[in-house]
């Protein structure tokens, strides 16, 4: 029985185990990439105007879209 | 009210449902806030982009899903174009969930439910749950041995919570219809509510700037 099960599960990827906790490598890598992306989103400055600069210098309120 | 022209009052009495509905629609979002072209300076961070990235991924998911529905399972299993659209559908779902979870982390750590924004958080959470249901029924709709295997595993879980008679994961027709009709409608409706609520309340100020609220 045990042998059959291991045959059935053989094609699934590398599984990492710490005691009761186990996770497939691919899933762990994806979670790591998501955490990394989260941190990058917090640290990388956004756009041309950064913190401290005034919000401003757009055309006046009406008709702002002239691109 | 006295400035309303007389004729207007005659044609549209204030207690008509048309009036009430119009008032309701107009007052749902403050004037000019439905599609604003300016945001407070604290919104200038990549973390605020993840909501709209989620929305963009969802758009691709729905569009490619519609193409799969036109072609049908025989098409997406055998033709190379079918494989390609199937892959677009799968990978846009992967991005959708990745973006959504990073969006969720961002909103969690900025406690974005502050200032009467509880419903925004709750509709987000419900969108997350409904999306998981949509993804799971999607796995059951592949029409291959994988979906057959998954449904045989899932039936025990569904039966253990007592709903197997109504939600039968071994019934591919039922699962396909949940996947392509009921759950997408639910995800779409809750997403619209979520985004309207965001526009209604405006973007939440950072925690250390809260007295500006
Ligand atoms: C279908 C999935 C979702 C879509 C398309 C979506 C979309 C958006 C968009 C476009 C915004 C505008 C601001 C921004 O992006 O930062 C937003 C804000 C927000 N989202 Fe989501 N979201 C989704 C899921 C979630 C989930 C799972 C949660 C958390 C449980 C959540 C919580 C929030 C909150 C609290 C805000 C308000 C933030 C504020 O007022 O500053 N959303 N969402």
C-alpha cells in the first residue's frame, strides 16, 4: 500500500520537511517571491515625484488630460 | 429646494423611485471622486498599485475564460491556439492571486479598515473567498484526469461538511456551471462593490497621519 502511494505521488515535485511541517519547493519559492515583491513595493520609489515634493504642477483642474 | 424650477417639480415628484434611485447613485461617491485624476501624496507608492494590478489580472482572466467558453473543451485540449488561451487563463489566475494576496498584506499592515472602511475590507475578504471557490471549480472543469482525481479527493471534504448533495464535486456539469456562471458573477459583483467603496471613502491616510481624516 505504502509503495503504491509513493508510486502515485512520485511525479509531484521536491517536498521539504521540517518535523510536522512540509511544503513543496515550488510553493515555497513562490511564497518567497511574493514576500520579496511585497518588500520591493514598499522600498522602491514610485514615479517621478517622490515623498516631500509637492503633489502639484498639473494643469488646472478642468481639462487636465492633454496627453 | 426652493431653487428647483417649478416645472421640474411637476414632472419629477420627489417621492418617485426614479428620483430616489438617482439620488442614491449620485450620492454613493462624492462628486468628482468616481474617476479622480489626483490622489494624496502618500498614495505615491508601489504598494497602492496592487489593487489595480489585481483588477487588470481579473480582466484578463474573464476575457480568456470567455474565449475558452466559445471554443469548448475539445478545442482547448487539442489545438495549439486552444492550449495557448488555456495557458493565458491559468497564468492570469496565478497573477491575480499573487497580486491579490500582496494587496491584502499591504492593506493589513496599513490597517486600511480605519475610518469607516470596514466594508471595504470585508468585501475584499469575501472577494478572496469567492475567488478561491472559482479557482477550485476551475480545477474541476479542466475535463482531464487531473480534474477527475481532484474531484474524487474533494468529495470527501465536501461530504464531511454535509453539502455534498447540493454541491456535488463529482458532477462536472454542475461544477462547470458554478465556475463559468455563478461564481464569476459573485466575484464580479463583489469586486464592483469593493472598488465603489474605495472611491466612496477615499484612500486611507497612513497610520501616523490619522488626524487628517
Ligand atoms: C478581487 C480582488 C480585489 C480587487 C480587484 C481589489 C481592488 C482594489 C483596488 C483597485 C483598491 C484601490 C486602492 C489600492 O489598490 O490600494 C482596493 C483597496 C482596498 N482593498 Fe482591495 N481588491 C481585491 C481584494 C482585496 C482583499 C482580499 C482585501 C483584504 C481582505 C482587500 C482590501 C482592501 C482595502 C481595505 C482597500 C482600501 C484601502 C484604502 O482605503 O486605502 N482587497 N482594492
